C-alpha cells in the first residue's frame, strides 16, 4: 500500500514526516511514584495522601474520606511535583490521569508522576496517554497476577508519536480541551436538571405543591391496600445468558439509573434465563405496571431501589432473586405515576425504618405492606407524571448529547494524536 504524501511508516504506524516517535523518558525530566508504605496520618493535617483511585478525568478527587498528614510527614515524603506534572494510576486500575495544579498532597505507591519537559506541551501528553496505542503498551508491560502493576521502566520505555513543533502540539491540545470543556458543562447542566427534578418530586409527590386546577385532600394508603406482594425465582448471575426468557436480576435494579424497564425496547439487553416457563410461578412473571423492589442492599441509598415494568405485549419476564414484586390490586395508581411516586424521602425513610441486617440490609414481604404514601386523584397523578416525564426527557436529551460529544472526542483523539488529520 502506497504511503500518503508527507507521511512515513514507524513502529507505531503511519505518522507525518515532521513527527517523531519518542520514548516517554525523552519527553520528561522525571518519572517516579509515591510512598511504598503508610504515612503517619493526622486528622487535622493540611496535606492529603493521594493514590491512583484519587485520579479521574484530569482532576485530583479529594473527599472527606481522603486521609491527611501533617507538615512533617509532607516534607518527609513529598515528591518533585510542579506545573509540568501529570499524575497517573499504576496499580489495580491503570491509566487514570490528573493534571497537577499545586494541590498539597503526598503520593502513595499506586500513583506515578511524570514531569513533562518545557519544550513539550503537557496537555498534549495528557491526551496522548489516553490513546489506544499508548494504553496497549502500558498493558503489555503489566506485572502481577491478581492486581496489575505498571512499572516505572515500562512507562519510561513507552513510545508516543509527537509533532516536532510545540505549536502543533498546543493546537491539538486546545481542540481536545474545548471538547472536554463542553462535556464538563453538560455534566454540570445534567446534575442541575436532576437536582431540579428531585426538588420537584419532593414537592409534587407529597402535595406540598399542587399543579394548577387541582385541589382537595389526598388519601393516605398503605402499600398493602394497593398491592399484592410476591418473591422472585432464584437464579445466579452465572446462569444468565442471551438465551431463554427475560430475567430481572436484583443487581440490574441497583445498577440502573432509570426507574422503569421497557421490555419491548430493551429486550436484547435484558439478561435471559434458559428454563421451562412452567417451572416459574405465575406471581413471579412480570406484567405491565408491576413494581419490582430489591429486598437486599449494601447501603442505605439502595434500600428502596425499584423499577416499574413496561410490558404491554406481555413478554415472559421473570422476577429474580432478592426482588419483591408489587402487583396492583386496584386501578388507583396510574401507570406513569408509578415511575415516580416511590422516590420521595418519606418513603425512603420508611424503607430504612423497616430494613433489617447489618452488612446487607433489606425489607421483607411482611413489612413492605405496612409502608404508607399519599395518593392524589387519577387526573392529578397523570398531570404530575407528565411534568416529571418532561423533565426526564430533557435530561435524557442532554445525556444523549453528552455521549455523542464523548464519542466525537474519542474519534478526534484517534485522528489528531496520530497525525492522520492535521490542524496546521
């Protein structure tokens, strides 16, 4: 195959003739890692002890759980970090990155630092470390059987294609930084919209705020007055595949960011259990409008997790292990309203009140009927559900836009950081 004019063949593939393939040790003034041991912690210290799990999306993540040390420990264990430093996780999770911005930290052994030479663009290198051809070199050099470890020698010997002109490096870095800025702005906007929706739910689902045209008192009902409850069919994750009947594993409820499952549109992605249907109790088959709660959670936030089933074509769908299915006794609760009405703080507090267990908490089929919640009339339910559904649609549209922007960034990285597409 004939080379494009202005390009050359290298061990990393085809790159422009005015680019070089360089070892990271030629691009940096220093590559090292953090403390191989445990510092003396000080709750009142001013310096944070950072490891690889504190690095994410170009930033240092410091939380209330991050350990602190005092000034003496900082002086004892500090590394040569500067405005030229890129931090990278090198143990367990490999390749998480952060641009160092003068934070008061000492590093643990799962974090490495790379100080980029002044005649190279640090931000260009930050993006280069995220490319597949660099990641592949990192992973090819991992040591350790159970937990992978990226050694400093492997990092130093990693090869990167680099434009000779720092002006081209900066131009590429700026284009990718602009996309990151857009992604971050979408993250903030999505978070804001979610907060607004949460506030609206707490107001509308409790009757504290009424929509125009509605008045009158709401009825307080117990779950037991409105639903019959049943358990699911026990099957492990290992038994699930792409063959058989749809199966709702409680772990998939915990992991879902949605409060509903549309069987028709999500059929291909729903795990399947290959089992004769006659072995499944009719109460464990999920119908349109059923609400499925988890009966086990490792944290308080998960105690009230649930999904509403949208299954208008009555596709066989099996409720799984550690689930409690609520099937309506009456038509008092609108289908769409069910997607939202169990998300109030009051209901979550009731779940926690009745939850039992220490490491794993959960609610039983005998206790869940005791929970109560206020029920508006059917027309008001429809109106509230419509308002909240519109908010969900707005958030979903922003999430789609964010994912498209992320995909565009990945495509641009493959083009710009290999020189296939030039900006100068």
